[in-house]
């Protein structure tokens, strides 16, 4: 009996150590047209975690995959996280990038400012509650211009909206930063980016446009591995911004990678994430909520929207 007990004990110890040696597997939903794939493809190897990339077609498909448990993590915006938390979900966010959308016009356009958009045809990536669209409206409102009423709007996916501009079906577009960079390299003009729009409504601190989104309980269980993952993604971003050959190799799937694309990508790195940055996000949320209360049931960002390892 004693020998049998020893065998069981040894067996338990072996199985326990074997289990302890298994690294957590992070299943990450990645959009086919997104930039997340770049840094994940050059992520340094780690003893703390493994990753499994699962391709999703759209931002909405990514959210569905996260909600269903098909993936552990996606990249999305903090407005959506706050909305989800206000309805009882436990999602939380850690900054991914401060690179944001941009207002783009043809090189010979007569549109020189936000005020000039009145009476024009505007293409908008996303929907009515897209943060960049709300922010643009807030800037125009400071000049007593109601862009929602004074523009002819077309909403759609980034490639569609870019084609609308090229075919002169719209006069200006509000699009994602990497599509704006592609257009810039083809001779189009970027009037304002998201950072400039934020500054026009009084936000000086860096507010991330997008972040890694995951469940709070999952993050608590994987805190050490998750912290190591975020450290590795920072290193991956820095490597892409400092190594020309690595950048060219990583972005070779794109039709072409103009210098301005890399410039905007590297400008989007979030180097500090402190309470002042989170307070700035709250201030920005208040501006947007006042403009359109549909972005959330409360006037304040939901508690726990932003994740910290402490």
C-alpha cells in the first residue's frame, strides 16, 4: 500500500510539473487588412506564452469571435469596450496603437479646413458611431457647423471609400491611417489626422486609438504571460521601426509600402500609458458622448475599460 501511494505521489508530481511547463496559448483574432499581423509575425519567442493567429474578415467578425470564445484577444477600440462593459461584459483593453484615421482630399481640392466640408460629399470608413467621424463632427461643431446635416455622406469599408475618392464620387474621405498613407503616396493630401482632431477639441495627451481587448478574468489568470506578451509586442514594433530589411520583408504582402506608411506606423507607438492618458481618454469620451449619447448608456467611461497589470 505504501509503495502504491508513493507511485501515485510521484505520478502526480510528474504530471503537475509537465502541466506547469506548458506555456499559455493566446488565440488572437487578426483582420486580413489590419496591421496587427505585422508585429505578430516578428514577435520575439518567449518562454511565457505561445500565440495562435486566427484570421477574421472584419472588425465585427473579430468582436463576434471574442464574444463567442473562439479567440482570447483582438484589437478594437476603447469606445466599444466601454459600451460592452456598460451592458455587463467583462472586456478590458491595453493600448495597441495611437495611429488614427485621417481626413484625405485630392491634391487640387479646394477643401482646406473642416469648415470647407459643408456642402461637400464625404466618404466615411465605419458607421455613424465611428470615433473619427464623431470627432470630426465635434471639431466642426466648434465652428457652428453641423456636418451631419451639411454633408452628403457615404459609409463603407476602407477599400471602397478609397475608390470612391479616386473616382471622384466623393470630395473627401475620413479613413484609417494606413489607407490614408497609401493615398498620400499616390498624390492625395492629408488635411488632418486623428491626433490633430483630438487637439482641436482640447486633448493634448496621447489617447490610443486601438487596443488589445480581452476578458478581465482571462487576463487575471494569465497576468504574467500577458505582461510578457505586451513587452514582446513593444519590442516587435521597435524592431520594425529600426530595421529597414525587417520592415520590407514584413510588409511585402502589400502592393507597395511607401515611406509615409512606416512613418505613421511608428508615430503610433504608445510610449507612455499613465493615469493622465486615461483621464484624457475620459475627457475625449465626454466630448463624443455629448455629441452622440448612443455611444454609451452612461456619460462616463465604464470602470475597468483600461487594463493594468497591478
